[in-house]
C-alpha cells in the first residue's frame, strides 16, 4: 500500500478545500467571474511558497556561515 502524507498550514488547507471544490465542479457550474480571481490567488500563493522556501534557505545559509565563523574564531584564540 502506498500512502501520501501532506503537511500544511491551516491557511493552505482552507485554500486547498475551497479551490478543490470550485476547480473540480463542472465549468458551467462555476460562475466565470470566479475563475480568473481563483487563478490569480493560486499564482500568488505559489509565489508566497517559493519566497518562504527562499527565505528559509537564506536563513540556513546565514546560520551555517555564523557557525563557521564562530568555529574559526575559536581556533584563533
């Protein structure tokens, strides 16, 4: 048996539930004024995820750099 576990924030869960409901209904059942804003919100949330990942990576690099500097400073003393 293969399973998938998803970990996400409450905001991500709420958005996934709302967009799933609207995206998987037949197109005729979803009012067209909703389609464009849904796409735009999806794109914005995708950008937020990317930027959050970029920020976490940057923070990891900064912490590593600080640890290396600290080790070098200990060697010099």
